[in-house]
C-alpha cells in the first residue's frame, strides 16, 4: 500500500511541476496533494507545521495568480473596460480550458467584459 501512496505522490508532484509551465494544470495545488499523499506513508516524512506552512504558501500563490493579471492591467494603463475584461476573462477561464476546441466561451467572456458600455 505504501508503494501506491509513494507512486501517486510522486506523480502528483511531477504533474504539479509541469503545471507551473502549462496553463491548464494548476501546479501548486497538485504538488501539495502529492505532499499529502506522501504523508500517508508509515515513516511520516513531514511535520504538521511544515504542511501548514506550505498550505499557506500554496493558498497565497493561488490568490496572487488570480489577482496579479487584474492589478497589472490597472498598473500599466489599462482602461476600466480592460480591467473588467481581465477580471471576467480570469473567472470564465477557470471554467473553460484554453484549448482550441473550447476557447470560444473564454473569448466571449473577455469580449463581454471589454464591451460593457
């Protein structure tokens, strides 16, 4: 059973690593799940303090990942419609993947945000 936990934990950590480069995969949360799976092995590798600190870091990264595009649009002179489009596109992008076959809903959300006049 431990071999299964170790294998799944390593696969999640690797998937999280690739998620830092691929926009479709949420990297930090998947890597954290890998740490939690490794925690299920008999010699407990991580302390509770370690896991809580990394949970806070992963939560902070997820929040910043969603806030920085809107802040960057505002900081570098984007219009109010551009800021709204950035925020709406970010929320719509959470529900639709950016691949070619399903990108139309993402673009519609972005255009609706920009076209709010």
